[in-house]
C-alpha cells in the first residue's frame, strides 16, 4: 500500500490541488463574475491553469512511457530467470539420462541403454534448439555426425540378445561418444543464452 502511495504521490498532489481550486471557484463565484477586473484576473488564472493542465498531461504521458519501459525490463528479467531455471533443470535431467546410459552400457542392458539415450538425446536437442547461444549452436551442429552415428550404434545394440555381450571395441566407442556428448551438457551448463 505504501509503495502504491509513493508511486502516485504526484497524482495525489494534483488531485487535491484541483479539488481545492474547484472549492475556491465555487465559494468566490459571485465576487469574480460581478467585477470586470476580477473577471480578467480569473481569465488570466484560468489560462495559467490550462497551461498547468497541459504540463500535467505531458508529464503523465512521460510517466506512462517510463513505467511501461520499466515493466518491460522487469518482465524480460523474469522471463530470462525462468528460462535459465528451465535450462538448468533440463540440463541436469539430460546429464542424468546420459549417466544412466553409461551405466546401462556397463551392465549390458542394451534395451534400457536405448531408452535412456533416447530420452537424453531428446532433451539435449530441445535444449539445443530452444536455449542455445548462436556460437554454441554451431558447436552442437558440428557434433551431429557423432550423435547420429552413436544413435545408430545404440539402436543396433538394442537387438543384441540379453545373453550376448557387445564387442569391447564397439562398447568403448559408444562409451566415449556418450561421454563426449554428455560433456557438452556438463561443461557449459548447456550453452545458456545468458553467456551471450
């Protein structure tokens, strides 16, 4: 309540001034209208009052513009904060799915590896397309070949029977690729635009 009064103290002041002016005009109406000199003085002061009203109107417009800019800045700050919170949350989720993928690979759970990797990749692409700075988008795009190959390798691994094991060389390649992709998320907190 105090904040609203503080923001509008100028408005309160000129509203009270207008009320006082109206009361004075009503009380002294007869004296002003019956005398020629009083009428000229009243006209003069009415002209001054019109000028004051014009100044008030212009100041109100300036005040509204300033308030609008201030509101826009606050909204932009809040949207940026929300965006950074969202990307932070998505980054941690994405990183944990990559981590689960590595565990699944180590435990030869290829079906689960495929599922966790798909979730991680979906989150990573969402982050890359919606929350990424232009420079980091280029970095992400350069890794697309590695990501596509990794995706194909993991899809292939899904069809390995549960009793069989993936060749060590292929498992090492997949592990190194997942770690490389995961480091893109972990190293820069997923390329947030606040760095731009």
